[in-house]
């Protein structure tokens, strides 16, 4: 009889975390699953940790070949109707599989479902509350490929995928040293698969000093490879022509955000400048301008770039003040908030304050 879910956990030198990841699967309220752990040539004590779970997991040992190859090794032996991925340094909520499996069971025309996730630190403490993936649902519903072309919308550990998707789209590209999941979701969009994003928290995404996102050059190389492949695909050239510059702008801004988190301030400044220079050449698009503004509000010293976007696309003014009000409230800068309450921007500003206040109330409830 076919299992419902195959859980694939790739691991490379994660002695301190892999046991916690496995425990978070064993704690699931939904129990019809198999756990496949792919030990990708670990040289630390990972093998000894895995030996403690022999009654609960299947272990594949292989020479170090990278994250994509490790996940692919798990996929080759997976028996589940649905596939889930969990990296060795991340965790699941105990209801993760129950939530995601139930959704796909009740929505047979949906191929992927993505839940919400929070950020945790090395100790497992929450440093950022769960996000709201559903804010991207309208874009995804309108055109999955165009939505995913301007940046990865998903966390791989928060997704459940029907096995059939890999049969037509292939697996992870082992030549990519980063953003390999984004590349796969792009291919799934190209093949017409459907995705639903729900706001139920399912995953804890751990940020620590050894995260792959702390290597911006690796992310740049891999991201450029993915975008080059996408925008030279003749089947979609016409459909995506107006997105090319904006996709690169968003790529630079995303990488700048990772540089900011890693205190790589010179790199952050350089990538923001590259995005700003390209923005002057890009075709105007109100929706994408709002996307860039959202990214810029996560970065310091970008007021000039924000003003460029507002000047080029006046319709984004309301969105700008909504973001501004929310940011000032989160920062506790109440004096400046009062100074900015001018008649022309009062309503969006207040809406931003209201949304930020509601987020704080929900956090206190948790």
C-alpha cells in the first residue's frame, strides 16, 4: 500500500540540529509517512546521531554532492503520494503534515500547497512571527509563472507537493549551488501546475551563521543562472518580456536583504545600487513597483530609490505611505508618525498603522 507522505531530510554536518529536525517529524499528529534522511558525506558526528533513530528512519549515505543531489537521492526511493522536504537545521510544527495533507486531499486540482513559517535562531527561539503567504495568492492565481519569475515565494520546508509534479518537471538541478528550489518551482509553473498559499503556520526556518544565504556570491551566481535559463526559454519569451528587468531588480534587492542580515554592508550597498541603476531602464509596472518598494522597506539607506519609484509611478504613493506608517509603528517612532500625518496621505498611513498594530496583537496572543 502506498504511503501518504515521504519526508526527505538532506543533511551535511548538522550534528547539533538534525536530531531536532527528525524529532519534529516524529511528533507529527499525522502519522502515515516515511522519513528518508540523506547523509551527504558528513564528516562530523551526524552519522552517530542518525544511528539513534534507526527504528524510525531510512538513511542513505553518499559522498558529498550538494543539497540538490541529496534531495534527488531521497526522491528516487520515495514511496509517498505526496513529497515533503525538511532541511536538517529546520523544524516543523506538530500539525504541519496534518494541515498540508488535509488541504491537498480536499482540493484535488491543487498540486502544491504552501503554509506559513516563522524565523528562529540557533537556540530555537522565534525571532520573527509567522508570515502571510496568502498575500501572494492573487498574483499566483492570475499567472503562476509571472509571479514566481520575480522571486521565490515559497519556503521549501513549508510545502507539500504531489509526487506527479516531479514526474513531468524533473528534480532539483545539481549544478545550482543555491536557489535550487526556486528553479524547480519555475519549472512547475511552466508545466501548468497549481499552487495554494495558506496562512496556517507549519514550519520554523532557522537562521544561523552557517546558512547558505550568508554567501551572497553563491546566491548571485545561481540566481543569474536561473533567470538566464528562464528568459531565454523561447516558449515563454513573449509572455515574460516585460518582466526581465524587474526580475533582476528584485534579485539584487533580495540578495541585498541577505547581506544586511549577515552584516555584509558593503555588499548590500553594491547590490542596491545595481538594482537602482537597472530600475531607470525598466518598463513601468505598478504591481512590480509595489513589490520593489516592499523589498526596499526592509533595507536601510534606500530613501532615494523609494522616491524614484514613487516619481516614476505615482499610483504607488498610497502604497508607499501604507508601508511607511507600518514601518514607523514597528520601530516605535511615534513622534515622526505624528509629523507625517498630512491630509494627502492620512488614510493609507493610518491603514499601515492599523495593520502593524494587529500584527503586534496577534504576536502577543501567541
